[in-house]
C-alpha cells in the first residue's frame, strides 16, 4: 500500500495581497449572469491574450517526411508559420 505524503505546495497567496483589477482585467474576464457563462475568459490575469483574428487559422493533421520537418525546425521558432508561407508561395496565394 502506498503512503500518503503531506502536501508541500507553498503557492497559496493571501487574497488580501491580490493586486487591484484594472478595466482591462474586467474586459478579459469570464462573464457569468445567474450562474450561466455569457462570455469565456480570454488569456490570464497577467497575460490577457491576443485579440481574435478576422481570419483564424485551422488546425489540421498533416504527414510530412521527417527530413522536411527537421529542415524547417532547424530554422527556429515559427517554423510552422514558415511552412504555411512556403505552401502559399507554391500555390500562388
């Protein structure tokens, strides 16, 4: 039988030490009326998130050769966006 270990997480923060909310915080917070969620939260308290795109990208599953993936990953952060840019160039869009 396994032994229960005491919780050692010291991440609790006294609510009295919480920072004051700004108008931006309220704008990005989840809105509920009568227990029903009217609008979901966007981002977090410290990182409000990006505004919604007018033309959001769609997630797909795509199988590529390993050497193609390695070559793009070697170019650093943003490699998936560069694949998208190359596809657009080849398609003429």
